[in-house]
C-alpha cells in the first residue's frame, strides 16, 4: 500500500495533525514514459507552511484533498521511461507519501542524483537550501571582504550555509540562534566569529558590542524582534536580505506588525530586498560548483537533523517553528529499498 498524508483543512495557526489525514491506497503503476519511485527521505522547510494558506505565494497553495507537497529523494523501483533506470536515486517533489510517479526531469520534475553525491544532500546543500543561501548572500547581500555580516536563524539549514559563504568571502560573521547548544555549534562547527543567543541575550545590545561600526549585510531568516534589533545596528549602505520570517509562523490571516526600526533604512541609505532562488535557474551550475569548491576546501559544512517515520510528517513540519531542528530537517520514511 501507498501511505499518503492528504491535506483536509487549512491550518488557521500552527500546523496540527488534524489538518491532514493519513490514507492508504494502492501503489501506483507507472504508465508510458513514467517510473515508480520508492520515497526514502523527505525534506522540511518553513516555506511549506506558507503553501498551506489559501493565498498568494511563489507557488500555488496545496489543494485540499491532495497529498502534501514536499521535496524528497527515493529509488527508482520500476521504470517505463528512458530517463530513469531501476536502482537510480532521484530527487524532486515527491510529496508526503511512500511512492511517487516520476514523469520527467526538470525544475519541478524528478531528476537523477549525480554519481558520487549523497542523495539526501540534494535536499540541503545541493538543493534549494544551498541555492537560497548562495544567491541570497552573493547576489542580494553582496558582501565584501572585511565587512561585518549578521545572519539570523544561524543554526538553521539556510542560515548556517549563508554565514559560512560570507566567511569564505572574507567577512566577519555574527550569528543569532536559540539556546546554548545551537550557539556553540554555530561558532565551533560552522566557525562564525560570534553567535548571540536570543533566548538569553539582549540581541540589540550584543550587536552594538560585537559590531561597533554597524552591520553591513544582514541575512534575515526570522523577522519580528530579531529584524528590529538588526535594523537598529546597520551601517551606512547596508544590505538587508529578506530570506524568511519564521517568527511569523507563516500563518494565514493578519500579518504581524512591521519593523519598528524601518526608518534606519532611510537614515543609513540602506537597501532591504527579497528574492526567491528560482529567479536564478540559469545559474544553478555556478552555485553548485562554488558550494562544492568551498566544501572541498573545508570552508563549508552542513548539518542534518533526522527524524524517522512517515507518521511524524505533520509534527516534523510543526517542529521547525518550535526551534527543534539544527541544520536541515529531514524525515526518513523508509530504508533504502536497494541497499
């Protein structure tokens, strides 16, 4: 049987198991030019919460009565397509289910994982996470050697990579994370120059101490009070990268109040800009090449937070907004069918 988490109601607040229904159906049979994929790993990102709202987004809302949309990787176990060979690992939008149909490669299709690449790395460093960190930092932030860069959500999948990119480019990098364990990982493993624990520290005061000349680039994944603290400490001509707003919960309804310190953008002649990694499709090979280079030089590491079992999918998504994960949140839903 093919277990599937189906969206049955749109959450009004935090994601709840009751928003979904775990159903079972027959394993699909691939048609001409299709292949059957046994899903092994699912990826979780805050943006998935936004897909549950019935409102405008960079992707259409997940329709009610359909399998929850999610990226993942799995093995081809049957094929009627020249694009896929039985035994190959593929990555793409597989959804919260045990089996998926691959009907062709492409941006939203199923793509074969290159030889020598850890399949689950295509869900993090060599996937949307790495691309978002790269283009957000390099193209929107545009840090120069010697500048001071601030990254919120620094122990998260994207923030941790973005900060290390800035370090590789010769910047002083300050992170913001929640708790002593995450803060220690940010400085000791990801090798940021400093990390502020927003749960214990006065973020604005610590920023004044750590960056007395101001922040030149702020890569923000959080919004809310953390964004305000960063804006209060920007340097002239600073660049604020709007990557995420996890403090909002990405919930539907009335948005939270805007930043109190937004006038600092005018006073400091700063720029605040958002982006989506899909804007850079033609430059994906460039990004993956530089990420691989930094990894091979020991300048870039990434963390994975692994949970087990398809039944935990809704709780795993909810956990992103409760600060549970360190690094990329993954859920293994099955063993490798072809060890």
